[in-house]
C-alpha cells in the first residue's frame, strides 16, 4: 500500500512548496483539501494554477489526487443550489487534476442533514442527486461516517450504500470514527470496506465528558499494526492516508512539518513490519 498525505492539516502552506517536500519525506500520493477557505478551493484555482498543480503531480510521480471537500450534500431549501454549485465547481477542478483514466475521488461528509432516524429516506434522495452530478464528471463521492453525528456506525453507512446503489457513490473508510465509539475493527471492515473508495486513519478517544478527542495515528491506543494487517487482509491495497484534524492543527504550537514527519514515520514503520 502507498502512503498518502492530506493538505487538510496544511491550510496555511503553499501547496506548490509543500508537495515536493512531502514527496522528499517519502509520501507517494496526496489528498488535496479544496473546502472553501483553503488556498486550493476551486475559486482560488484558475486555469493556470490547475495546470501547474497537475504538472507538479506528474513531476513528482504522484497519481491523480483525491480531493477533500467538506461540503453538505444533504442541505435543503434555499441553500441547496449553492451547495450543489460548490460540488460542481469541485468536480470541475477534479477534471483538471485528473492524470489517468481512473475516476477521480472526492471525499466529504453528509454535513447538515435531516435527522437519520426520521429522515434517512430523504437523505438517500439527496445523495442520489449528488451521485448523478458526479457521474457527469466521472467522479466517485466518498462519504465518511462521523463520530458525534447520527451517521456514525458501519451499519448506517452500509445501509446508505445499499439503498443508493450508485456507481458514483462510495464510502471513505475512516476507522477512527468507529474506534472512538467502541466498534470492532473487523466488524467495521466486513460491513464497509467493500463500498470504500477512499481511506483516512487517525486515533482518538472519548474524554470524561463524552467528547471526541482525535489524535495522530500512532499516538493513542489504536494498534496500527493490527489495523494495517486487517485492511490489507481484507483486500485494501490502494493507500493509507492519515488525517490531521482541526482539533490538532488549530492547537497552539502546531507544526505542520513535524506532524507530517511523525505520521510518515509511524505508517512507514507499520508498512515495513507488515511486509
């Protein structure tokens, strides 16, 4: 498996300077954060910048990037047109950064949505509309279940995939959201990996007040060797992508480069021990 990194934890850095340094560190692919507010959001990337970024990926020997767009596919009412327009802009950007004939991946969460228990059928309809738009661009939208939300279990994620049954919809398998909820790794893999087209990994725990606290992979109690072996044995041979959450990169004293190096060292050692 290749080791990817995400610019989600590098909001203040110039992507054109960051990527070569990450490649030198040993990373073999990238997820580019394109959520509004990031320097690489679609509105900030004109045709020249898009070509420059695609050329840089080729120069570094990276495959097509995954795009992280933390948008809201299930928003309704007056805000829906704007939300879908932002998705379309993201899909347009993905077209410019596509380097081969494989579908591009855009990762997101469900964001603001109807309550799961009373509105899940409506969620299916809203997500299917996004899937149809993604199909126009040969994009697969990777939806991530999220701890602390009511779309937080592998059962719900599998149900959504079964009900939508759309070739342009998949899952982002981020076990940390199940781990902090006390859900078994193999159970999560059995239910969700078959639908997964993207991957995040981090660690975390629930504090004494029941709040989720995320950690870097390898800095908590999640056994990274067991995790790596389990996903590998299940047939995932694509990549492992650590995610540095806002809880971490918003903290005082955060250093993007020491964080990226820590994640690489942990995952590289894990990969070596599993080979």
